[in-house]
């Protein structure tokens, strides 16, 4: 769950850049965004999830805004009221979704969480259909099949609880709603400025929620493990800054059908890292559900990508 506020399946193509640059950026997005689920699992071992997620996004906003103001002018600090409200809403949906995932990953394995979140493009198709947009029958069939795979995975095993699994699904819906809404509301035109404000406002909301729900007494800095601190720093630097910059560049320089492959590569990376680093089990049910969801998302992306003239 790491894309920008733009559409999950973007709808504009771009002139291709040199292949080595495209593949370098793609591999950053594949590996780094796929590994953020592992980083979240490490972070929540000793850091309260909502406070940790809130600190992550507030840090991103506070790092990006001064840099953008220095490079692009002081107007970065002066969004309109409509832009601020829109960025706040999307910030509640996208960073908020990451916060829900952080809470859920206290019981849900990182690979399984990534698989459930991979349903985001399916929810986007559902939202488009519910708002009256015409959807191809291939996309609708793929979406129904994908939700079948989702239901298959809602079977608590090991430490995973049904509440935790449903929280992952709800987080996927939140991300889809934020992505679906973002091109339809008055966000700042500059995507980096927009993301900075979304991160800052969403981070403040998540951090405040953590305080109000009683996480503050659980903060014991001396008990934060190196793994948890490392996970948080990784999420700030690599997950939110490096990978997002690479993704934003790809949207302007690579065919959209190739860029969109991150949506079904990330879960594979997350499952592999969870198995290698955290010894998470991979059951036959997980493999079957993974195959169904990844295949349906791949089909949706292929069908919805613009066709060459």
C-alpha cells in the first residue's frame, strides 16, 4: 500500500525512456514496496502501530515540504482551502489505510496482509461501477473471481484473527476510495506537493488517533528494539521517499501497462520476505488465494490499460 494518491490503475500513457532506467525504477518499486510489509511487521514489534505509522507520515511531509518550497517556491506552503481539505481527506484514506494495516499486522502475517491489500484494483473497479461508469465485462468477471480469492483467504490460521484479516480488507477499500476520489477533488496540481500535504495531514490524524486510543502509555523509548526502529526508518526513507519518487518518474516515462505490474509483483515479494525473514508459513490455501487474486488483478490491469492506436 504505497502508491501515490493517483489512480491504482493509471489511465495515461507516456513516452518510453531508456530501458535500463525504466527497469531500475521498476525494481525499486517492486522490491521496496513489496518489502514495506516486512518493515511494518518489524516496526510494530515494539512501537505502537498508530503512533509509529503517524510518525512515519508526518516525517515524510515535514521532509518533503521544505525541500519542495526551496525548489519550487513559497506557494508550496499556501494551498487553497479546497486543496487542503482534499489533501486531508485523501490523507485520511491513504496513510489511514497504512495505519490500519500496521494495527492488523500485529496478528496477520506480512505476506497474507500484502495479498489482501492486493485487492485494491478490484475495489476501484467496484467503485467505478457503483458510480455509473461503464466497465467491460472482462473486468467485472475478473473482479468477481478476485473477490472469490479474497474470501478464500479470510480463514484465520495461526495467530491471524478474523478481525485482523477484515481490517486488511477494509484498509484495501480505504486505499481504493482515496485513489478513486483523488482525481475527482481539488488536490494540489503538483503530485509531490499533494503527496507531502496528504502525508503530513494524514500522519497528524493517525498520530492523534493513537494518542486518543491510549497508545501513548505504551511508548517506552528504551524498549524500542533496533529491528523496530530500523523498520520505521526504512518506511520513511525507502518506502515513502525513494520508492514513491521512482513511481512518480515511471508514470511520466514508461508504458502504463508496465508500471502497473507493481500491483501484483509486490505481494509475491512480501510473501517471500515474510517466509525468509520472519519464518511465516505458506499454506496451500494461501498459495491458491494468491494465485486467484494476482491473476485477477493482472487481468484487470491488462484490460483497463489504454490500447495502442
